[in-house]
C-alpha cells in the first residue's frame, strides 16, 4: 500500500544541525537525524513533533561503557544504572563480574527491569564482587562449574561470558590457575572471557598468550608490577596479540591506569580497542581519576587522541563485540535510536593516575541530551 502525498507520518524527533560522528559508517559531517517509533529514519520531506537544535554540538550513537559495576542492591560496588549513566550519554553498559553464581539471578532481576541496556560477564567466583570487606575466593575448587555452564546456557540474553581477576594479591600463590580453570569452562561453552590484569603474578605476555581471539585483556594501561611496558618499550608480544584478535580494554578504574604506561603505549602504537571506566561507587563523580565515561574520554583528548578515534572505542568497537550491529554503535537508518548529543566545552582540568601523576587538559566533554530507544531520558536544563 503506497503512502499518499501529504500523508507521510510525522517524526517523533528531528535532530538538526549537529556534527554527526558515526565511526561504524565512517561519517563525520553535519547531518539531520530523524527518529520515529524508536528507530532512526530518513528525514527528507518530513516534519516532526519536536525539533532538537544540535548546532555546535556533536551527535553520536549512545555511548557504551564496556566495563563497569552496577547493581546497587547486590553489591557494595554496584551503581544505580539509569541515574548514573543517562546523564553522561551512556545507553548500554557491560557489567564486569559484579555477580557470580550465588547472586547472578538477583542481579538479573534488578538490572533487566532498567531502561538502561545491561549486559554482563559472570564472575567465576560464586559470590562475585558482592562486598568491599574482602576479596572473592579464586580457588578453582570453589568454582561451581556446572552451575556456571547452566547459567551461560539459560541466560545468554544477558550473559556474555566469564570474568576473573588475575592479580597477585587475589590469586594467593595460585599463579594462572584461576584463569586456566575459567578458560576450560569457556572452551566448553564457546564464550569469551575478561581478565583483570592489574599486578599480575606472571609477565603480561603469558596472560595474553592464553587468551583467544575475542577475549578481553582488561586494564591494558595499568602500572602495578608487571605491565605492557618494559624498559620503556611496549612488550612486542602484546602488539602481536592485539593483531591476532585479543581485545585490549583500557578499563580505567581508580587503581588500574598509569599515565606513564598510557603515554608510552600511545606513542608506540598500542591504542586501546575499547575505552571504558570500571566505574563503581568508589569512583563515580570523583574528579581526577574516573568520574564518568565522558570524563575518561576527555582525558584521551588531552592525551592526543582525536574525538572520532575516541568515539570508535566507546561505540563501534564495543558494539561489534556485543554482536549488536543492527542495534548499537551506529546512526544508520533502521537502527535503534540510542543517541547522545555532546558539547566540547573549554575548561581547565587535570587528570591523575594511581601514582598521583597528573596531566592537564583544556577541554571537557559534556552531555547535553541522551536518547534511549527513541525517548529522551536526559536533557540539560539549558539545552
């Protein structure tokens, strides 16, 4: 049935005059964007119920924070998702092992009712990161393997794979055994894994060697103990592992980022595949180190990355990992209307790392409006 002339349906929103950056399609130009019925649509010949003037702003797909900790009802570290993320342009998050087999179903019940899109990695330790009073138990004999496999099969709509924290102080003399036990499960379930690498018990190339293409090496720029920089140079094997498909996530965190390591890596060509926050109740809105995803993105502006380079690492690349090419990471017609509008504002700021080293910046990225599934979920009062 053809639509008669003059009877075309009205757009819900028309975003006009913004600089559209869609790194999935290699677009960086002034464009208008139409939104109708929760999808991005063509604008030609259509009027709109509401026009949003994005002149002087940057319009991107909704941001993806690929490494964070949410679930305020089940963990001391867990954030309140919508209240934390919609004001910062983030429409999708990936929880990095806050819950394990003992509490994942509670985490699931709490997070799936949110308008924020939530994916997750299951911690191999049964209790996950439920408390700040003590660390998780990483004795592989305590891993509930059959239950882990059951959850991965049953809850694949949210669960992406498995997570382990492979730090010297956490593994307690077990070396790489927790990671190896996790990988055995992941091989059986054909799922990816995330490995926390701060202060590892072995040289970093040994960890990367065990990982498979599509697995995630988290905290690539951490500087405690063994790290990806040795004698002032990036460990050559790390570059080769990135080329073979290991995903290197910056996953900033309070204690997992070194400016010395980051500067060396960026100068020598080891850019992160993904930029994320590792945001928790300890670091949200705390200036200097983490604060929010746009704050971390602003730090990479100060470190010399271009805005499109940064956007690729918070939209296109994580969306590809999530296999959500039709829903996330792009502003193509027919895609879910998850959209963020940003303004780069002049503002003197410093960014610090776990050692107290600082770098000065002159710009901050501020979120003006966030749209989730075609609905405005956050807007600055003066925008």
